[in-house]
C-alpha cells in the first residue's frame, strides 16, 4: 500500500500537507515530522500543518530544538485540490479540522466509530532507513510521551522502534525534554486538583470551571492515576462554551474509549484507547456533572 501511496504523491501536481490532530501533542508532531522525512527521502516535498494552538512550552521547545517546521493552518493557503495526509487522528474522531484539501491518506492508531473514507487508511511496513538524528529524537520523545515512558498501551512495535531509534537519537535532548514537562504556572492546577478531587472507590473525577489546556489535562490525569487507590481518572474542564474531557484508565475490565463515547453521545464527540481517551461536549449547557458521573458509574458497574 505504501508504494501505491508514494506513486500517488509523486504524481501530485499540487501541494502536499501533513496534518496533525488539532492542538497537537508530541507524538502527533513527531509522527508528522517522521513522515515528512520519509517523503523527503522519496523526493516528495510536504509541509506540516495543524489547527488550534500548540499549548505546552515543552512541545514548543522540542519544535525549536529539533528545527521542525510546522504551520498553523490559518497562516497558510491550502487549496481544495491540494493533498492532505492526516496523522495521529481522523475527522471521524472529531479532533481534526476539515481543511480545504483532498484527504488522500490517514495514518492513525485510535479507535473511532466512523473511519474516514480515503484511498489509503494505514500502512505497516518494514523499510530500512537511515534516520536523521533530529527525526529519531522527535520519534523517541513521541513514543515516550504517548506510552507514558513505556508503561501504557505498549506494543512490541513500540519496543522495537524505541530500541532502533535509541542509537540514532540525541538522548540528552530526549531526557531533558521528558523530564521538564511542566512549568511553575502549572502548579496551581495541581493544587486545585489535590484540593477538589472527588473519589468513589477506585474512580476519581475533577471539574475545572476555568480553562485548562488539553495536554495539561492529560498530565494531571496521569498524576492522579499514579495514586495507588485510583484506577480510573476523569477530568472535566469548561473551556469557553465547551466542556473538554480527559480520561485515564488502568482497569483491565474498562475501556476509556468506550466511556468517552457513552458520555458524549449525541452532545459531543470523543475517542482514544482502552487506557486513555479524550473528547468534547459542544455546549456547556448540555453538560451535567451529576448525570455524566451516573453514566460512568453505570458503565463501571455493568
């Protein structure tokens, strides 16, 4: 399949864009950067684009240190016949802005109800490549972040990739960026989380009435899940007129992706994995913390 995709891209007379999911995180940008390098090796030029904003200073530092060229979609012209490859997301999950171009391929690892209807949905290939240091470094950071330092939803492919990339990456940069993931201004959110956390058995939940960026929500969820007594962490944040939701799960009988789909059904969208998921309720007027927690408790009791 990858050979056919390369032929399509080489024959493309328009611009080629690699689009991450909105408000991208390290693994989304690393994946896009890796794909861009792979296309460059095959003499195919492309640009990386995203919608929303890049929220975390640690991610901005990764982009700067590794010289990753990435554009906000609002700052660049994309025509309807330009080609778009989506990585680490799909429009069916609700977290990818529908840009004007033609969606030629999707490379994703999330569980969604409505996969995108595109010519190329995925590829798995063993291709021997000499990976540049910056690309290997970005991919190492992406794998480490998405798997929570190889402790979450890890596959043999992750281990093999990590082992392969290690000898090519700048591991001083990897270690520095992984260690320095928060800043002093984030500590107030940790304080609020500790003060306002609600629990019932092995389930915890937290509601922020004021904005909190989606990537920090995940960091807070991991922090709460590190408590020995907690196996399911749900964080709700009122971001403007919407409700953002982040779920972290380590109970083998539950699936975070299923939970997010239950609580956003008909009023929002969401998706993810068994261990982690995220979503949004489009209007805060449709959100009731009590009703939402009742849905979650019913799911976990079944």
